């Protein structure tokens, strides 16, 4: 086979893969969070002086637009509940906390939730029963740029992380890898702590996510 024929076959395979993805778009399929990473994260939280007790694991879900893994729920100390799940959306425009939680009603905040004015970006929703914090974390970004709420910032974080992938251009040309995998870890903390202490615990949690999930070991 000469070089011209070889490149012709590569171009044909790439065209077929691209056509297939347009005519038969794949359902999203969120990557499972490894048990090793979960254990490492819990150990990191504990090393910060917190008592962590795993409580429940809620089932996963997948439909045409959104897929999420099992929701991991843990009790931190006696006053806070941490819940997180990896989420993937089918379309770039759907990568936002508001759209994601439309499919996970148990984690949807009220309309009174407000967004932080500077990075790390997150929502906070204060009610008489306590405060709930929420954000989405895109792995592979330096602190605090992988933490965001809206579509523009989250997709930018995905683009920046994806651009670091080894041999990405070759993979995309061969149709071996989707151009982008629009997923993030949805993180929710519910706490009865006073605002100042609650904010500090939330930032501790986010730092430990960064340390754990951006560590390739």
C-alpha cells in the first residue's frame, strides 16, 4: 500500500466516524469515579481534622441528554453532608449546573441560590435549615479554574483540560476519540454550620477535590 492510499483510507475512516456521530449521536455515558480516588479523597478530608462517615450511595441515571454515576453521600463531622457524582452531557450547551440538576432533582437548589462573584465559582443557597453549596469540577485544570457553574466557564475548562491530552489531534483525525467529553463532577455540600464556618469547610472540600482528582497517582 502506497502512502497516498494509506492517507485516503485514514480520511475515509475519519469521515465515516464523523458522519456516524452526527446521524446517530451517542448517549452520554459518565465515567465511573474510581474507588481508589474516592478512598483517597475521604482520607484527605480526614487528614484535615474532619470525621468522615460514608452513608449511602444512590443509583446512577442515563437518558438522551444527561448521564450521571452513582451519587456518593458522606457525613462530615455531625453537621454536614457531602454528595458528589460524575456527570456527562451530550451537548456542549447543556454543561451547566442548572441543566444538570434538572435531571437530578434531589440536588436541585432553590431559585434563591446565589453565585460567588470570583473564582472558585459556586452556588450557595441559605435556608432556615442550613446552607447548601454546589459547583461542578472539571479535572485537569489548575486551582481554581476547574470549578464553575455556568456553561461558558465549564466548557472552557473542558477545552483547556482536553487540549493537554497526548496525541489528541491524531486521535480526532482517526475518529478514535470524541472531540470533547463534556463531563464534570457535581459537588454538593449541605451544612448546618454558621456561614463563616460553612464557607471554610466548603473551600476545604474543594481544595481536597483538586488535590485528589488532579493527582494522577
